[in-house]
C-alpha cells in the first residue's frame, strides 16, 4: 500500500465517520471491534491544531483567506512526510485558493467521496447541528454556506466552504485526482460489496472474510453500544446521540411535503444523476 493521502470526503452526515470506522477495523484485522475513540488516520483536514503545527503559525492570527492560501502547503507536507497512507476526513468542497491551487493540494492524493440522499441529509444534519429543518434546507441551497465561518478566532476547526449540496458533489466529481464515489444507501443495502470496493480503491486487504468481519465490527448497533458506554469524543455537545440508526427514508417522517419539494427543486439534477429521483422526479429512497 502506497503512502500519501486518501481524502474521505463528504457533505456532513453522509457516512464519513462510519467509513473511517470500517477502514480502521479492516486495517487492524483484530478479533474485537476497534474503539470508536481510537480510529486510524489523521485528524479532520480542517483541524486548527493540524494547521498550527504544520505551518508554525497560529490560525487565530490569520484571516480565513490567509489560511486558505496556506492550507495547500499543509497537505503537501503531510503527503510528503507520510510513511503510510493517511485517511483524512474532509467536509470542504473541492475548491481552490486565490492563487489557483487546489485547497486540498497533495501530490498523489486520491479520494473516496460519500454521497447520501439530500432529503435524509437534511434530517440528519438538523439533528447533528441542533438546527431547525428550514434553516438546514436553506443552507444546503446556499452557495456561500461554510462551516466554522463565524468571527470567533479560537474555533477547533478552520472555515470549510461547503457551497450548495449539489455544488459540493459536483466539485469533487470534477477534482483533478482519482475519486471513488460510494452511495450511503449502497453501504446500507450491499455492505459487503460496497465496502470491498472502498478497500480495493484504498489498496487495503479486500478478501471477503476480512471485509465481512470489518463490516460486522462497524455495525451501527456496535457503534451505538460503544457510544452509550464510553461516549464519542467527536459528538457535538449539543447533540444527544452521534450514531443514529436512520438508515434511509427518515425524511418521509420528518419533512413536510413543502420541505421535501424545496430540496428536490434545489438539487433535482444531481439527485437524478445518482439515482435518488426517477426521471419523473419521484423520490427513490
């Protein structure tokens, strides 16, 4: 397996953490599930501490634009120094700094991009961020939406430009690096096949028995058990549970017809491209 960076990229609440847990279980090949508070790979790409350590500059002393100009150097250095492949979670859209360099520049990098039905993303994101659904739906359709974009200089993460949900997806599809797309719904319906494809792309062991064990160790019931017993350090303090077993179709219970129609209106083209809508615009999942 080569060194370098494999981005685990997604719009928030699309299965990123679940994939990281699977990859950890697969790499370790242990006889017990990996601890959800001790996962392989580096921190999220937007971690402020990572930026500070790699640049020797306090992000709190810089503007968001100044940080963006330096972020490509952080990832180039990470890739150059890596002794093995680094799996880095990232929620940024694939954007470019003012000088034209990809924000996520890293020679030889690749990406696994996770996509989920935006109808269900809206429900999960609202729960995760403790925001009302209408606000989340507005943000999913806002080209200027970004995480950690407030004026506070001591946030744990750097600004992450998400763009709209559709633009986020398309930005990664157009990235000048190899990208493997996985649908969240396929991870649920066909876990053995879908996770094996992720393993193959990442250059990890993909024999059926090892993949099957890693899938079992990453089952949501196991993740919920661990979170209940030990907590999950990545859970936002305002969120009651991180590992909610929503599966798919939760939007049918949670969204009003008008809210669902607004999401479909905003993202129809990309939803149809990835099989979330029929040709007639009817939801599939």
